């Protein structure tokens, strides 16, 4: 049975006529477990928790104190409908745990391959115990992508677990919040939810690279819980897909916990990107930073909601959000909703956005040096992505992005 979803809700709604309060995705089909390959260092424990153990639809709550209970209670950025989607379909919870005091430099590499006619979903959990450090790199790609684009896992992969696929299901999804809808039928659908727990003094680095074909709808939800003096560091790069919805919520409930979030995107044709990022400060001296940078070309559309919420008890907290958008066409649609909510007095919140076309003086200068206008635009677009990718701690992943862009 198909499902209609309302996701990416603003925590404090604004005027309905602006069409930015939420996103709707209609006609989501039944989903099967996705196909995933992994490379896991020996220092990190990998576990597969059966859906029957954690799924609340079966009237069976996960046992208190278990890893599944701890991770699944962390709220994501997309909202309750995303949790319902995960519980509705047969998906196991795949978890990676690093022990206290262990700092692993080698990353966990997760490679997800999605078939156009096999709607799929994945549920991922990451747990970093006290004073540990872990890096998890996720690569999302279509099954029919040119192999020259590369992938994040080697051909001989240890511990890979292919999932089931549905051969005959197709999806037609529409985002009614936008003024226009893609003309072509979106034949691919994929969803993933990632829950992260960083204990006291832990560091978690999450890197996600999306390079799906243009006929895909993709839902990417992240929820994180940050302990005292812990750090959540995320880098997400969107290089493909048709309609992409991304949400991330970070709960900064312990003293001196911090979030560093970077998002880069390169949209073309009629691609659409809908973002909802929330940093909830409840702990003292907590910090958050969101940097979003991207390029809109063709008839592409982007909506970014960035919320910094200072709750009671967040004395001395600081939050920053910044966006840099480069517009390459008169037909693009860009919307930005920076939101700062405050219940505490001794806090600092900042937001800013730079949105516009290439500077005429810069364009003239580079043209006078013999650089073609088309090459200038491509160079500036590449620079936006390069700036975000500089925050990726893994050289192999940086090379993958560079190779994909050509």
C-alpha cells in the first residue's frame, strides 16, 4: 500500500502562502531492504539487529538499555512520518560500534546501490563510546552508473549483506510545495535513516556522497545525540538525483557538545533539493555550525530550512548558520529559511546568506585572460563543491568526488 508523507516540518511555522513550512511526498510504495556493501575495520563491531526486535509495529518495544532502543529513540530531522516509513517495511537495523577509548583512523565504508524499479530503504546506527573516534563514509549510487565513476568499496568486500529487492514496483512522487514538478516520471525511490550516538568525549565523522541518477527520489534522514564534550562532524555532498529530501536533527543536550555540519550541492535540469536541519541546544556551552554551499543551474529548485534552537539551560551556547548560493540561470528557484529560536538569555546565534550570480567584474577579468565563459561557470561551480569536500577527512573519498565531477 502506498504512503503519503509529510516531512521536513519547520519547528515554528511561518506564513502558509510561502510554502516552506513542510514538504509532502505522495505515493511512496512498499520498500524492501537495500543492497549494501561494507568495509569495517577490525576495531569496530558490526551488528545486524532483526526488524522483529526493534519494530514497534509488532507491538514489541525494544528492550530498555539495548543498542536498538538507544539509537531508535533519537529523533531525526524529517519527522515522525520517516520513522513510520522505516517501521512499516521489512528493514533490519545495521549498527557499527566503537569501544571506549578507541580512535580508529580507517573509516567504515558503506556503499549503497539502488535499482530504478526496486524501491529500497536502509536503517543505520552508529555508536561511539566514551573518548572514541569513528569515521563513517556512505556512498549512494544507481545500479546503472558508469563504473568509471568509481565507488567507495573495493570489489572484494568483507561482511557485505545484500538485501532483497522488489522488481515490479514503481513510484510516482510529487512535491506539491513547489511551483513546478518534474515532467519526467520518477522511476526510482530510495530512503535511508541514520541514527548516531556520541558518548562523552567521542568524535563521530559522517560523510555522505549522493550521486543517484536523475530519475530518483531520495529520502536521507539523520538523527544524532551528542554527549558531553562530544563532536558530531558531518559532510554531505549532493551531486545527483531527481527529488532529494534531507533532514538532520542534532540534540546538544550535554555540556560543551558540538556540531559541525557542511552541505554541498550541484543541481541541474529540473532537480529539486529540500533540506531541514535542526540544532537543539539544551546543554551549557554547546556549539553548532551549519555551512551550506551550492550551485543551481537549469530549472533546478532548492529549499533550505536551518534552525538553531536555544532551550532553557543552554547558557553560553553559540550557533552559526551560513549559506552561499550561486545562481547560474534565471529559471532556478532558491528559498532559504534561517530560523533562530531562543528561550535562554546568555546565548549567541548568527545567520547569514550570500545568494546571487557571478560577479560581473570577476567574469570580465577571467574572460579577459582568455577563459571561455562556459569554463568560468564550471570552474566556479567546482570551487563550491571543492570547498565542502576539503572538510572530508578521507582522501579516497575526495578523489571519488573529483573523479565523478571529471
